[in-house]
C-alpha cells in the first residue's frame, strides 16, 4: 500500500516537472492566432515567424559562437586540472578542489558584479571578451567535476604497459591517454556549451549593449508579454539542448561498440 | 633535473592554467569589490577611491535593504523545504525501484539540459490570464472571467521549486543509493515496522544527501535574479534584483559592491557551516 502511494506521488512530481514544458511544445504548434488556449489546430506558422526574426537569428549565432569558445577554453583548462588531481598526489588537494569549484559556491550575481567591476578597472568594459571570460570561469567547475568523475574510471595499467614497452611519455599520452580521455573531454565540452548557452544572470551583467544571446533575447521579449514565438523558440532550444546530446551519446555508443570497446 | 623532481612539478604545470583563471577572474575580483565597497560614488566621472563607510552604513541600516534580505532568505527557506518534501519520496522511489529506474534517472537529468528561462516562463502558459488553467476552468464553468494567478510571491516560489527540484532529488538519490538495503531488512527482521525501519535507519543515513541538496537549493534560490522578474510582481524583488538595480541601472558601483558582499557573506556563512560538518565531498558527489 505504502509503496503504491510513493509511486503515485513520484508520478505527480514528474508531471509537475514536465507538464509546463510539454505545454510550451504543444503551444508552439498552435494555429490560434494569439497562440493561447483554446488550440484551434496544429501549424508550423510560429516556427516560420521565428525563422524570419533577424534579432533571434543573430542571438542564436552569438550564443553558439560564445558557447563553442567557452567550451574549448573551459575543457582545456578543466581536463588539465582534473588530470593533475586524479593522477598525482598533490599537496593541499582539498584546498585546490575547493578553489576550483568555488565559482559554483559564490552566488552568480556576486561573481558577475566582481568580474564586471574588476575587469572594468583593468579597462576591459562590457564586451564579448568579458562575456567569454565570465562564461569560462562560470563553467569551469562543472567541467572539472564531470571530467574528474570520468577520469577516475580510466585505469593507469594501460599507460604503464605502454611506457614499459618503450613508448616515450609523449607517445604514451597521444597514443593511449588522449584516446581514453576523449569521452571525458567530450562530456566536459558538451556540459560547458550547454551551461554557457543557457546562462542568463551573468550574461545580463556582462553583455555590451546591442549584443544579445538567446536567453537574454527571450528575456527582453518576455518584458512585453508571452508570444507564441517564444514558445516556438523554446521548442527549438529544447530540441537543440536535449536532442543533440542524446544523438551525440548514441553516436559515441555506436563508435565504441564498433571499435570493440 | 631528476625524475622525481619532474614528477613533482608535473601536476602544478597541469593545474596552473585553471588556478590562474580562478585567481584572476574570481578571487582577485572578489577582493577588488571589497575595496570598491569603501569607495564613494561621484556625481560625475570616476568613483572616488578611499576609505568611506557610507555604502556599508546605507546597506546595513536602511530598512529597505534589510527587509528585502530577510524576505529573500524566507523565500529561499520555503523553496528548500518544498523541494525536500516533494523530492524525498521521489528520490526514494527511484533508488528502490527496479524496472524503470534508468528511465526515471534520465528524465531527472533532462531539466538540466532545458533552458532555465524557458522553464521559468513556461508557467506563464499554465497560470497566465489566457493560460491552460484559466481556459480549463472557464470551459468547465467554475469561473466566468479569467483570474490573474501570476506575479506574486507564491508564483516566484513555484518557479524556484520547479527549477531546483532536480538538484534536490539527485542529491538525495545519490545518498540513498549508497545505503545497503540489507540494513532496512535487518531492522524489519528484528521486529521494526517498515515505517520504523525507514525512520530510524534509512532516513538518518540519507541526511548528508538531504543536506547537500538543501544547501544547493537554498544558495541558488537566495541568489536568484531572473525568477522574481519573470514570475513576480513589482513588490516581489529579491536581493539579487537590488544588486542589479544598483550596478546596472543606477551605476552606483560602490553601493552595489557592498550589497553583493552582504549576500556573499550571508550565504558564505551557510556554506562554511555546511563544510565544517559535512565537507565538500558530498556536494561534489551530487554534482558529478
């Protein structure tokens, strides 16, 4: 009896999490000219409107470029740091770990203010550079946590075997370690990209006038009222941020089975 | 250089880029705003460097700031409790279910991949004047005119719970997952009812996960800027909104620095207390 109750409770909790999102997707296909209930039919009209909206398309390009650059920088920094923490005995590792995940512990507004004021002091005002640096520091801890979790599962034996068979450390790294690292690198990069793509609080503090990312664009559109266009944009973003990683994971799995891993 | 020395140097070479970034982009900027909070805003031109207590006096004694800080902490507390009440049974179900466990876990991860602002604004579709709930109630005939359910403190809390619940469930799940189910069976075989077994064995053992989830929910809720703007009314500003007002709208950077530091100190004390008793490892486990 108790178990059934918990099951129903859990189903309700999941409905609470997903129903509003499902409604966004549903309404984006709404034929009703105001984009609200009652739905009068299905149409892709709002996606066409979206496609022709230059401001949104510009925001998309900005978000993608920013996300990719953030992902590359954060992943390089994060993978190197994780290698050090997982593979070596580092004195003071607790302090170092706390420092590296500190950006998560500091409220994002405070981080945003501190970075804005300090870099402005150094004559780097609101700009794409500030935005990029902010996104890097904000995503770095997440990359480190994800990559560390993956690294722990990679055994050192293979590397030691290569070394004992006469490979140089450099050869070992490129022939053995790096390929084994790739899933961790990919996971870290994907995570950084998604967080950067989704970030809004810091971005509002750092972005120069005239530059919008997708979230800040939605934010400024919401000031007026909710339009069906925003629902369509929401649907596109859900497909991008949920669909792409799932496809990526599927491809990675296929490749892994093909190479006999 | 000997091999040992090289071995000892290598981790530091690997750590240098990340640590440099953290120091230059987080730690030094935080120290910089401590200094900046003692400067004075000038009517025109650059702010005046110096050691003035004016901003701190304003931030700490003005009842306007104090009330909003207290209200922010109250909203964060209510949100955290709501997340725990909603999240614990769900986490327990996922941890103890056999068949659909993987599906439930993947679904639990999904919200992390869906844009925060989309999830927040999705409630406008549900509760707005022309939203699903109003339309349904008019259709059934409960009401004739749509009612405005949005833009109050309750909807701000609703939006925060919706955003933070996955963090809570995940953290509780991680700690429940680490508990040997034999312990509960042992309690039962020794005569405890299932409920007693849960209360006296499982629940205490899962408290670290509950605490980690609670800390995350509280800190993220108390620092939130977007949710009150989208789902709250004009009088539902939270502390982060004050910071935004001071920094971006009024360009009063010294006062904005002081306000930011106030928020940091209040939440930092919580993190330190947590770290003292439970350590950061639990938090890292839940996030990884």
